[in-house]
């Protein structure tokens, strides 16, 4: 059993020296910093006085935090710091507190390297659909289209399937991924005919999680009691895109549920990843744009929110070695043609 956390709260600001507040022999533990905007940061340290100074003066991890309004600290054993920090982060997330933590917090409100390419304001406009493409944005697509080359997708998949997958990828890179040419390979990646999970035609990953997936097997083949007319709508196969799971869903009760809609045709399931649990929409390959057009507008906003949030969470280092600039270039070529 972990040691209990008994926090002491002090009203401080970013210029406060906290060494008089905490004895030198009791500075190892868990701390929570409160900010003017209502967000918080949960951390651990063997010397909270030095760590607090790093936060307020700035470090290689983030710019100086000049909006501190309070500090809470609870002494804790060094060997329990990792577990207690994770426990406190989970408690704050469960309480709905916006956190600036990046590790362990998908929707962190802290700064992200992505912000230097797409500002926070631009990200919000993109998610809401208020983005106005500039001539610079179009020029970036034209330049990136020069990478278009032959791909494994077009060489190995049936022609009608390859064309349908490319159509969907084109829509996603133009309408869901912000400034795709500028964020390519660093914040999103595209794999070309990977062998992942039984084989896929292509996978579009945002950050460290797959977003738009084209399995080579048709998931409908594993679902009984579907009307033939419904199956026929998926003649080229099924693609799926991930969204964050709605807050009002009880995963324990709904884990194996399958939602089905006939118009537009799609199925909804839940996927449990190490990073988070998602709501996955399975739709007919080649019909991504049409599916979003038939769904409520907020679903497209939810897709953009998922993509931006995952891109802010962490760069795509995990998938970068498998990124296909050629396949991305083919999508760009379609966008500018």
C-alpha cells in the first residue's frame, strides 16, 4: 500500500522563494502547482525547492511559468514517487482539472512543440472549422506533391481499393490534419501497406496513436447477423477512424457493444490502446468524406480534435521509420490537381 499524501497548501507566486516554507530534510515528495487560468501541474522531486525554481525560472522542458498562484506539497518516500505521482495525476484528471503535465495526460493544456508550427489559436480555429487556408498553405501542398512516387499500396492492392484508400487519405490530409506538409513525419506519419495487425493497406498515425486505418481484412466477415444489403455497402472493405471516447460512456458496460447505422453505413466499436480508449467508426473504404458529410458537423470537429490532441501529446517518433513520403506525396498531388 502506498503512503498517504498529506498536502500543505501555500499561496505563492512565481517570484516566491519557498525554501523557508519547507525544511531541508523534508523536501522529497509530490507537489501540485496552481495557475491563474485554473490549470495545475503535478510533479515529483527529491528537492521540491529546486524543482519549483526550475519551473518559475524556466528550463529546457518549458518556458518560465510566471502565472503561479499556489503550491501544494506532500512529503513522500523516494521509492514511491513514481507511483504516487501517477496516482495524484489520475485523481486530478478524474476531478476534471486541466493539467499542464505532458506525461500521462492526453489532453494536456501545457505547451507543446507543435505550438511553434500551429499556434494554440490556430489549432482551435482548425478544430472548429474556422481555418482560412492561405496561399502559403496551398504552396506547401504543391511543393510536397513533388515527393509523389510509386507506392506499395498501388503495386499490391487491387486498383479500385488503392484508389479508394488514396481518396480517403487525401480528404484526411486536407481536412483533418492541420498544415499537413509542415507537420509531416514529425507530428503525423503514413505507413504504406504495413503488415501490422494482420496487414493493412495504409495507416495514418497522429503522434503515437493510429488515427485512420485501412485493414486488409474486412471486419464485417467477423460479425454475424448483418443484412446482406448492409454488407454490400462495404464491398471494398472497411476503414476506421478513431475519436476520443465520449465521457458519458461506461466502458465496463459498453466494451463489447457494436453500434450500427444504415445511412450513412457505419459501425461504432471501442478500441483499448495503452495510451487511451477510443471510439472507432468503421465505414466503407473510399467513403470517408461522404461519411463525415452525412454525420453531424461536430463529428468532423471531434476528428480534428483527436488529431491535434495526439499531435500535441507527442511527436511521431514511434512510427517515423515507417513513414512513406511517397504515399503522402500522392495524396498531396491529388489535393493540388
